[in-house]
C-alpha cells in the first residue's frame, strides 16, 4: 500500500466517515425485519459493524436472540399460504420492481457495501448490477414453472404432475458478496412462492438490511421476507432448522459449517441447497495465449481481493511457459493499486477482518518455508485496516497448505506441470469440486480436460463463470444443488403427482 493510501486511511480513522458516507449509513434501517415491521432485538441488544479499511465502527445493528428468530419464522409461516396463492405474473412483476429499485439505488448501495466489507467501489457497483440481474432473471422463471399430463402406460389412468412452493425457507448468506448472494436466494424463493427468513453474515448486515428496504418498497407482502441479524448464528438458526416449521435451508459458506447444518437439517428432513468451499485449479497449457491466460488469472484470482469461493486457488502452468507466465502475472499484480475502496483508482481493498488476513499470512509463511519463492508482494503493510498486497509465488510444492486450503486472499501460487494426465490428477486431488479453469488453444484438449475435471463448473479460456442465467454450484464437498439458471427455481419447488382414474 502506498504512503498516500496509508495517509488517507489514517485520516479516515481520525476524522470518521465523510458526509455522504455517513448519510448512506444513516439511511439504512438497523433493526430486524419481522412480519413487515422493523423491530428491535429482544432486550435492545446490538452489535457493531466495522470498516475493514480503517477498523472504525460505522454502525450498530440489532443482535437477534433465538426468540427473535422464532418470531421471524412464525411470520414467514403465517404468510406462506397467501403468498403461495399469488399468481406467477404478480410474483414476476414484484421481482421486476425490485430489480429496478436496486439499479436506481446502485450508487448508494455500492458505497454501503464498500464501507462494510472493503471491496473497491467500482467492483461494488458491479455487484449491485449482478445482484439486480438475479431478480430480473427469476422474474422470468416465475412464469415458466411447468408440469405435465400423460396417459398411464397401461391405460385406465392419467398422470397429472404439478409443482408447488416448498414452503417457508431459511436463507443464510455470506459476507463476501453480501447483496448478490442475497438476491440469488431470495429471487428464486419469491418466484416460486416461498416465504423466508434471511440471516446475513455478521460482518456485512447493512447490505441485507438495505435490500429488505428495497423489497418493502417493491411491494413484497408483510412476512414474506424477514431478516434477522445476529452474532450468534448457530444459537439463532439451529432451533429454526430443528423446528420443522421451515421446509428448506439454503446456505452459502464454509464446508465445515455446511456439514453441521446438514446434520441439523436431517432431523426434520429439510430440503437443502449448499454452496460451500472451493479449491479451484487454474490450468495453463503451453499452447495457451499467455496474455489471455494472465487476464483470466487476474479475474479468477483478484475478484473481490481473492475472497471468493470461485477464486483460482491453485495455478498450474506448463513447464515450458511457467517462467514467462509468472513474469507477466507478477507485473500485472504489482500494478494494482491497494487502498480504501472508496478512494479513486483503488483496485484492491482490505480483507474483511484480522482473522482473514492472519490466515493469508500463515499460508504464505508455510509455502515459503517449504521452498516457494515470492515474485511480488508478500508483506502486509503497517497502518490501520486489514490490507494485504497482491502476491505471486512460484514453485509452490504439493504439500504446502495453500495447495489444499482456500486462501481467500490476493495470493496466486504457481506450480509447474509437464503432462495433461499429471495436471488433471493434481487438479482433482481435493475433496472440493466447485469450479476449475482451463486455458488452451486446442479445442479438443479443452473439452477433454473440462470433462475430466471433477468440478461443477469449468471456465474454458475465461476467468469468470458466474452468470444469473447459468447453474452455479459444485460437486463433492463443494455443495449440493444449483443456484441460478433455469434450474435454480427448482430448488424451491416440490413436485406433486396426481393419479386420475379414467
């Protein structure tokens, strides 16, 4: 981080938020949304939200208790029958209004997101547009919920197949994409006719609370979307999962927490969607366009400061080109401007908290201790905030921790390979299987490797796979189910078969 950027961060710490920043924070409700009303948590409890660029407290929001969570679920249950009876067109129009409001408020919502989680303002604006697109996409899917009618193979009866909303849902969203992960879950739930209780991450509650205001202004009926913010996620959500009154859980977060939630869901056999951890391989063959591959690596690695489950976590480069690729990638990474996300020209913001930065530092120390070489970056700066510079390592051995754990930071580890079979085996040597990236100018090789990789998604000569119109999700320990695409709404629908005697 440059001296000027450090000085700016220090001034921000001493002087507080700017006038516009304070206004944007002040206009967001800080209470719980339950049954269409904004209410205080039981006992008036609150917790603080920090700006990760400065460590400064920017807001205090309601800290829900288990009793608050129960009231939110009761509201969702009470609203379910009426909302399920709304027409597909009514639900589609509601989602379109919410899409329009998100885009109208894009600047303020982006600034709010930057303040609470750190990503640069331009990237935050991009997330708001991405989040809004889920509402527009699922407004169309609401109109395409289908069924079937057929003659029984032996005759004498007819099969009528229809789809109905699964019922009240529990939606748990992460801090790294606080708006888009909300709309990716709320969108299909509303399109299908499901009510919900939403629990955002404690690091980034303001974006979800702002989304609650958007949904209210769009005309979502009381009790259809309820929002509970809290520090004790397990204490608040486990009783709701085990109650049986909710019929669906959708969770985005770590595999460790996802496994705990799956065990809890088994008690009442809840439908589940799980978007969990990743360990994405990024493979560069020696026939690839290296400039294209570097550009793809920058997208796949540096989106959201590397704090993404889709981030390129293991970069495998063919022996013949690894030196050239490493030089090009290092040059591109070294040019990135690090600083507070609200400052002009900043491309890399802080990590979300101290624990996140400490993990990156520990993983880097482990890799260099095992023989890896730092090509650029590698040292956390002094000063306020949880900053870490874009870093490239080469010669990272397979036994290094970062070869097996999510880095969740701006560190790109390079490992050489010599053959197609070798790199496929290395890429698949992980319990995770969310996404993989392949760069080659040989179409046959690209398709062959894409089919062999054990992942739910593959980026072939592209560094970004996320799209509201495409099915997002992984295999193995990276999750269950899919979000987005034409199948995303199916996660919120139950199939009902009616046999008709003739």
